[in-house]
């Protein structure tokens, strides 16, 4: 059916407000001066109130009541957004947004000064809001945390995730332990690499991967991320360190993976409420697929490595391709999620998952969360955090109120491995990579995943592409085969 005019007007207004908020957020993370946030947050507050009014009002309520059985993706989304927000009083909604827009600065300062005490009160308030909102919204979900998980990855509740993370615990933790005392094999990575040259190489790499700079840009920010206004304006960021080559290269590949997904959203979906990636997990499956599954393979680097060697001749001329590949796949259990190797990565997520469950379902206080965090790191990686900044302060997510988001990262890896298992049957992946034909792989993902935008959920996509719903076995097998 066609959307009635009054509802379409609300959807258009919602799109305009989202565009403004996206641009403010992009600006805040890339160029805005540090002192500006306090005042800019007033505008953010008003825009968020308007956004809320577009999702929750009498016209929408009436529309939902008149279309109880209509299951188009857009109506499904209108209904979900209405239900998710209707129970939350408007002043609490904007109060929460104001808190989180300030919390980011407070968190950043606490992390910089390595002092959890500076952030405890803010984090406590955020958790209180998040739990309160989850309670308002809880319907058939068994636990409060399930309500939040449902926001990011519908169909993946605590019961299902417990099974997944138990497999990580029993099958992957022992493999990580085996690598604890490995000798370092990537000393080349920590030599001095000219930052301008890194930028040039990353631009080349992004283009090589199919990122279209006529419809996209690449800027710099403290933490690399991807955002977009529509399929003609997709923005990625990267960051550069003089003595760490891998960081920029693999962040670039990762964000390009996200970017390709958004660039491939078809014209008839873009600028609608389903004109974006299916879910956080499915998005992450694409970025991680490019970053790890393809991006760390020998076949991928075969046609590229010569260019990298030429760009940094002083550092890499004596490093053979073989040695480079071993280096970029080094397993080194550590404390920092964003620097984790491919094998250790899901353990970082498993720990956050357990801590979030404690915070949201058990109402544990922030000191207990910190204690649990440190204990689990010691148990599963063999290293105990000594400093707050490398412990519970390390991630930005909670300062934005994002609880339930972390599991999407691990699920993304697992979705990627399951999709790769099927892709290998359909395409000669290594041959394509060796001959630089990335576009064939890009087209495959576009056809099977990207073109559906958010009209399908993850399990529907996995079923269509691989013939079965989510099955963590492929991910476990992939990791064991690669790292045992
Ligand atoms: Zn990502």
C-alpha cells in the first residue's frame, strides 16, 4: 500500500531531522572545537524532541491501529519505533539525550586522566535511565537486557547469546591461551611511518576496494567510524599513528566495508526508514569480512603488497610478503578491544556482554562492574588491567547510552564467517583476490545482502544466503582452522 500523505510528511520530517543530527554528530567527532558542545547540545536537545514527536503522536497511533496486519518493512519499522518510544515520557527522553551528549566529554576526560572516579556518577545515571526505559518498553522479553539486545539485533536474546558466548568460552579461550607466550612476529609494524604517506596509501586502498569518492569522503577522527546521509553521501573516518602502520590500514579496510554497504543501498530505499544496513551485526559482518577474512589473507595482498613496499621502502624492503602476512595475523592477547587480534576479539566482547548483563539485569553498581571486568580479563586472557583507562573506561559506547550494542560486534564476525563459508562455494575467492577483482565480491554482497537494506532481519538474510539461520559453528571452525 501507499503511505498516506500525512504519514509520509512525518517520515520526511523525520528524515530531515535525522540528517541534521547525523551532520552535527559527524562534525562533533571530526572538526568541532572542544568547547562548543555545551551550547550545541541545546540544539541537539530540541532536534531530538522533534524527532520523538515524529515517531510518537496521534496520527501515527491511528495509522498503526488501522494497519494492524500490514507487514511491509516500513510499517513494521513505524510500529516498532512507536512502541519503543511511546512509554517513555518526553522530558525523560530529552533528559537522557542531554545527559549522553555531555557524558562523552566526561568519559573522555576520565579516560585521559586514567581516573574512573570522575565518570562513576555519570555512568550510574546513564545505567539508571537505560534500565528505566527498558522497563517501560518490556513486553514479552524475558529480561531487561533482552529489550536492549532487541534494538540492535532482533531475535538474539540472552538465551541465544549465552549459547554463543559459551561456545567462545569453551572453544576459543583455550586456543587464545595456547598463544599467550608467542614470540612477536610483527616488529616491522612499529617502525616510523610517515603519516602523509599513510593517508595516501589508505586513499588508494579505499578506492581499490571500491569505495566511490564521488559519493563518499574520508576524514580523521579519534575513533574511526562510518556514517551516511543517504547512498550518495557516505562518510568514513580513519586515524593515523606514526609508529603503527596496521592500525590505519585495517581501520581503513574496516570502515570501507561499512561504507560499501551504505553505498550499495538502492535508490528506492535510500532516505526511507529502511534505507540503511539491516542491523548492527549485519553491518559489522561486512566490515569485519573485508578487514579480517579478506584483508588479512595472502591472496588479497599479493597484488597490493608491492605498492605498500614501494611506499615505505625503508621499512618494508626486506620484509617478504610471507612474513608480512604472518605479522598481520599475529595473536597477542591484550587488554584493549580495538587493538585485539582476530582470535582474541570475541573474548573482549564476551566480557562486555557479561558485564552489561550484570548492569542491566542484576542492577550491579559500577564498582562491582569494574571488579568483574578485571577478574574476567585475568581469567580469560591471562592479563589483569592495572589502569582504569585500559579497564572499564576504554570504550566510548556506554557514554552514549549504548548498552546491548557490543554483542553485535561478535555476532558480526560470526555472520561474516557463515556468509564466507557459502561464498567460497559460489566464487573462487582467492583467484579473484589475487587478480584484484574485488568488484566481483562486492557485487556478490550487494546482490545477496546490501540491496535489501533494512527490509530484512539478520536471520532472514542468513537463511536466504546460506540456507540456514545463524549457526555459530562456522565462526568457531574458521577461527580454529586459522589459529590452532
Ligand atoms: Zn565497525
